[in-house]
C-alpha cells in the first residue's frame, strides 16, 4: 500500500525539480531510519560522502543518466537542473553538510509548496534568515506542563495575552513601522517587535499554564492578522472593501482611495485601514474569552532620538492602564459607551494593581528604570494621566475596549544599545533570546504578585 502510494505520488509529480526533491527527502529519511540519531558534528565529512554515495547507488540511481543531476562532495549534496549545468558546475541547489538537520526539519514539517520554494530560492547559498525561520517555526513543539493540580495556584484563572503588532519578518515589520534596523560599529542589528512580543507571549503563557491558568494568546502566527490570515491575503481580499467603505462615509478622498489600492503594502495603509480592524478583532477575542486579567505586551523605542536608524543610550520602562480621555474623545456614542463601561465595570483599580506589579518587575527583575516623572515625552505629558512612577492611564485603542483589568507593558527600549545586542538573536519560537525569557519572567512574577494581592 505504501509502495503503491509512493509510486502514484511520484508519477503525479510533473516537474523534474519535484522528483529530485522527493528522492532526496526519501534518501535522507532512509538515512535517519538506518542510523538513528544523525550527528553531523561527530561524523567525518568523508564518511558522510561515502555513506550517501552508497545509499544513492544502492537505492536511487536506476539509470546512469541520473548521475547528471547530482554530485556529493566534501561540502554537501549538489543538485543540478541538467547535465549541461553539471558540466558548468551550476548547481540548482546545494545542501551543505552543516544544514542537514534544518533540511530534514523542512521536509518533515513544511508543505510541499514551501519546500519547493525554499529549494529553488536557496540555490548555491546556505539557508537564508527567512528560510531558517520558516523551518524552525514549522518544526517547533511546545513542551507540556508536568505539575499536579495541587501545585497550581492559578487553577481556574483565565488570562488573555495580547502580543503587540503582527510582523514576523523584516519586510512586514518595515511596513508596520516596528523594526529595529541599526548599524552600530560596523555590525547590522535587525529584528522586529512583533517577533519579540509573540515570543514573550508564548513563554509567558507556558509559565502561566504550568500554574494552572487557562490562557488565550490573541494571535499565534507571525505575519498573520489576529483573525488568522496572512497579511498579504488581507490586503488582497479585505482592503478594497474597507477602503470603499471609508470613501463612502467621506472619511477619505478619491485620490486617497486610489493611492491606497494602487500601492497597499505601505505604512499608512497599515496604520489607517488595517490597525483599527485588527485591534477590534483582538478586543473581540479577548472579551469573548472573558478573562480575569489581560496583559498587552510591547517593546518600546526611544522617541527622543533624532534618527530612526541611530542607537539609543536611554532605557526606560512604563506600563499603561485604560483612561485619560482627551478633547473630542467622547464625540461618538461608541466612545461614550467605552467610557461608561470603564467607569462601571470596576476594573480601573484592579488594572492599576496589575500594572503596578508588572511595572515593579520591569524595574526589579529586568533592571530597567521607570521613566522619570519629569520627562519630555509628549505621549506621557500631553496624552496620559500620571498614576504612579512608571504607571500611566492612557486612552489606547485596545485598553478602553477590554472588559477585564488590563495592563499594557512597555518593558524597555528595544533600540537601546545593550538591549538591542541582547534581543537581536531572538527568533520566534525556536530560539528565544535570554533577554526575552527574562521579560516573560518579569510579566509572570508581576501577574503572580497581583493574584496574591487580590485574594
Ligand atoms: Zn509596540
């Protein structure tokens, strides 16, 4: 049955690339079955070469012409699109010995379309940053809790976590304007806030679940909207209707409408048309989950520095709760309903308690000082109400719409020189940076303190 399945599958593969990739995956798979754990580091390259040559000859090469399409060298396995290409040494794809593990993960955890795409993109290079990330995200499996109910102080508690932004790669991070791309002392540091927040959220969720809590994370796939579709798909499928509606309601001009549709992968389109809808979806998910508390995770950036591409030498933490309605912010009935809900639900004090504990941990556990009471930041002085050092009420889109106590954390400046160096190696979810683990721990400690206090 298996053999028949394989044969029919091979026959269906129309392109030669697919066949090559398929055979290659089979022969790697045979290798794994045959030798148990695959340890590239301990095996001499010559042995690898010999072993794969032998396997290829023994199982794969029926007709001598197949030799025109591959070669196994001291560097790895070279695949060629034709005999001519092989003569010119123009490999279509090289799988280097050091990449065998990642290649194996790619075969086992991604779909065939993705595999072929990466195979053809890779060419004679090693896996790119984006390739590695795609593979590791697909291969990640979260470990499970081993604690018994008696050891779980958060049993019965429901906690919503909202990781800010959506980008998981640099391209989308640039569009949403939440990217660190700084060259410092000849070295380039690139990462995106959406990647840090999602990693923090997952790590925090795991800690809370181990204590018995039921956790909702509002979004769980990089580059996907909170409603669960890729951003590029949202732009194609949803944006036209959103723009048409805005035009119909006279919120934008005809020219604005045309510009948005002609060139949609831009910051302004993201900001004006996507964000309000995405925030509403986060709100809807959280309120539907009906949590005991909600925590919103962000990483701040230095708003005082002159250039976006410059490194910052400042580093402060701050935490927000709902409130601080400004002039004209009660001009429609929806806003007024939000206002009265905040007033009546009894969450303002609890939000402050939660924010207070989280803010304390930013200072104690992370060593990031609270923003000084005297500071030049307009968003604090003009738009926020001071509650306590580091804690402010602010009328943020998400905070005012949530029906539970809510704290919105900005644990640090991600563009601070020290933090930047500690954060840039973070890759959701495969390789969380040590510093991001500390951030998750700070939120965790703050949340534990809060539940202790309100008992
Ligand atoms: Zn943010």
